[in-house]
């Protein structure tokens, strides 16, 4: 089967994390990808799939039903509706959903969920951490002169924020800064790059900027985000524990990842399982337990490529 000629639709709610996952998987089939941000009318926009019937008119998108895809990859609650509708209308479509769709798994050809979700099924394929769009090919296009940043002896600190599971309070920012300053005092040759995520609060940003502005390169958020640059050129990473996606993305590099663990807002065995799995695979270490940065390597983690290979094999076998 020639996957290079297959037309692919990727469906999300528009969030960057979901887009990275569906595109990451899709690009391992080919680059003939159409991205759709799923929009629904009320009450479908608020309800979990399974409670209401699905009709074509519930979608606010202009969907080209005359030219359906061969492969449809979705992620997120809203995209479940469109995936199920397309599969019902065009039975030959191969529909793949990333994350737990929380509806009958039989409505999809394949479901991709991380090991830490502990979801099993005949059509379920488990990944280590989150899928994402980063790979070695993307790094080839990074211009090392674009950002006027160091490309050697670089430690990138990637900072998240509050979410359903974690609190990121001012005292945690102070604690993180103390760790960074201690490492700086032991490694005068190292350079530090500080990057914020969309969830980082202004308060946390201000604390970091105030205490590290003369000692680190801090992304001002006015220029292009040097995140891909950081992935390519960093020798170490320090990442806050709230984002499984950022940690998974850093793991493509084979470079040491130190995790700064935030306090739980509410206990989550899923998230604990994620961190335990990555520590057991020697991908991450806990920053709190480290007196200094040490080098180590592990096998690069490219789950988007691995999962795509499994799906291709199954499609070939089943057709």
C-alpha cells in the first residue's frame, strides 16, 4: 500500500498541543495533510460525545464532504464527533483517535493513548508519553544564527504553569530560581535560556525575569519563540512537571532532562505513572535530587514515528 498518496485530515479543537500530536502522527504517512479546527453548535459543543445524535448540520466548519480523506486523525473531545460522523458516512475511511475518546472504541479503526492512561483494547496502541510534531528533519531547518543565542553549553529551562493537576505558586518559582542559581554557581561555562508556555502566569514570569534577567537569556515573547532552536542545541533541559507534552518533546533529543516537580493540586496516578515511566527509562531525573547537572544519554524517543509504523503494518495486514 502506497501511503504517500493518501489524503489525510487532522481534526482538533485548535489547541497547539493537540495539533502537534495529530500532525506528528500524520507526517509519518505523508505531507498531504488538511488541518481542520472542529467547531460545533450548542449543545454539542458542551456535551461529551455519546449523549446526542450526530448530524452534518451540527458542524460549523465548511466540510468538503465531496472529497473525503483516506485517513482521518483526531484528538480532543470536539473532534470525536466529526470523526464518528465521517466514519459513518464514508465507511472506507481509516479513522484514528489520539487520547481516550470516551465513547465506544469500535467507532474508530485505531486509538492511540499513552501508557500512563492505562487504557487497553484490541484496537488500542499505547505510546510512551505524548506524540508530537518534532523530529530530526525539523531540526535541519533551524538556523543557529537566527536568535543570537548560544549553541553550545546551553541549558534550556522550559516553564509551564497551573493546570488541572498542579499548582505553580510564587514560592515554587522562587525555589526553581534557587536551583538554577546553584547550578550556575557550579558551572560558569553554562548558558541558560528561559522559555515560558501559554500557561505561565504573569506573576511567575515577573519573578523569573526579576531574579534571572542578568544571568540568563529570557525569551521576551515579542520575538519568535526559539523553542525548536532550544530542542536542537540544548545540552540539558530543566522542565516543570506540569507538561507531559514538553517533556515528551525534549525526549526526541537524547539529552538529559531534569524535571522540576510542582505540588499536586489534586493527586493524579496518571501523571505519577508518566513521570515514573520516564524515570525508569532513564529519560528524566528529578531536579530536587540533583546537586549539579550531569550528562547522560538514552535512546531517542520518537513515538510518532513508531506508532505510525505499527498502524501502517496493521492497515496492510487488514486489507
